[in-house]
C-alpha cells in the first residue's frame, strides 16, 4: 500500500532526512586511508544520537551496525568492522538512515579514499548523475518507469550495468514502503506518481556485468565478476511543483 504524506508529515520527515544527510556527509568526510569501517560506524551512531534520532539500520532484520559500508566490488550492505581499514584508492559506498518523530530518512553516496583510478572516478560520477536524472523524472502525473528508464538510459549509455535484484523504494513511517523503484524499466509504465509520495531513489551501478552474489555473512552483496560498483541515494518527495530532495542539510 502506498502512503501519501500530508504537508505536516513531510515537515516531520524532512527533519529525519536532514539528520541522515548530515550523518552521511560526516561519514564521507571520515573516509581516508587507514580509517576503519568500524570507526565510521561509531561516528554515525554518535552523530545521529546527538540529534535525538536513532539509526534506522541498526538491528533492521538483524543488521548489526548503524551504517552499510561497501568497498570496491561490494555493491551494498557491507558490514562495518573494527579491523577493516580503508585503503588508498578504495571506492567506498556508505548507506545510512535516521529515524525521528516516527519517520525515516535514507541516503547513500560513494566516496573516494585518497586518489582513485580514472575508471573508479568515472563510475562514481556517472552513478551520481544517474541519480539526479532519475530524480528529475520523478514528476507528479508520471510513472515509476519514467524514473527507472532515466537511470538505465544514462548508465547504459556510458557502458555500465544496473543491479536488478535490489531497487529503490517508498520510505516514510517504515524504512521500506511501496512502491518499488527499479533502476531499469520503460517510461510510461508502472505506478502513477502522486503528490505526497516519498521515494528512496538509489542507483546501484556495476562497472561491467550486472550479476551479483551474496557473501557468507548473508548481507554483503558483491559483483560476481569482481569489478567495481557504486551507489548513490536520496529520499525524494513528489510534489505538485516537482520533485523535492528531502535528504539535504539545508
């Protein structure tokens, strides 16, 4: 069931999203060679708690941390570890959310650890631009497929592939709500976009092939071919005046 938010509910949700955005920015600033993923997890918990919010991911379906940190060929859901240090040249994807006033924010971004390869930089920049192409297509009266097609067209134009098994999603009082927001599809298809809908749009883009596997930890998703992956995400509100990105600090 799709839940349309009132203006008051959107205002409450925007606060959770603001905290999520701040936590993600600070987590990204902490990405440096030698820093452990466990240290970044501790930082995120501290930042979210200082705002009076709670980390959405912690304990979600049993997930053991407040943040997902996925490195290089890891697509999503990487588990932070106090013994895993980030290396020079790593491509580090961070996904996190905060809950406040009964609503959730959800966002992700991919960061560079020091100087990265031109190939990694191109993948990251393309994935980020694909996110904004998808957001631009999130217009009231349109369809979910408009978002999906915009992301797919841009990524495939640059020679990349889209993960099929995981998608964006509605978000609100629950972290995962209807509808699903795939990163591939045809324009004019799927659920109608209505004012009050709030969507987590999140391209997960692989450098080469789209196939994935899950590690024995039952969480970490990796590219089957061992190539790089990148991930960007915003929580977006559909309004009569166009899409509004909620996961901003301003």
